[in-house]
């Protein structure tokens, strides 16, 4: 007679532990602190920061241009006139002011 033997308890525990460990590591690889979802979040944040950096660099370039145009070496009289009028709130008699 042939007798069918069932798997032993040790074998079942081994496979259960292996399954649980693989499930844990798979979960950690996807949703952990260094997982795929976190990587996508970090990349999106980096893209946003790069856009902020580009905008700030444009602002700096604009301010450097205005500063250079008002310097002693290169004086833009139109810009100086515009700035003086803006600060003092003055207008010439032949100008029309539209609000």
C-alpha cells in the first residue's frame, strides 16, 4: 500500500515565513521610505524646485540688468527718469496719466 504523506509542520512554517518575508520586502520596495512611490514624490518635488530656480534666475538677471543700467558706468536716462517719477509721484505737464 502506498501512503500519501502530508507535508510536515516545519516545511509549512518555512514556506509561510518565506512568503511573509517576500511580501514584506515587496511592500517596502514599493511603499517604504526608499520605495518607488517615494522616489516619484521626490522627482516631482525636484522638478518643482528646478522650475523655481529657473524663475529666480530670471528675476536675478532682470535685477542685475536694472542695476547695471543705473550704475555710474552705464546710465540709462529713461530708466532713471521712470524710477524718479515712480518714487516721487511726479508727472510732466504734457503727460496724460491713465489709471
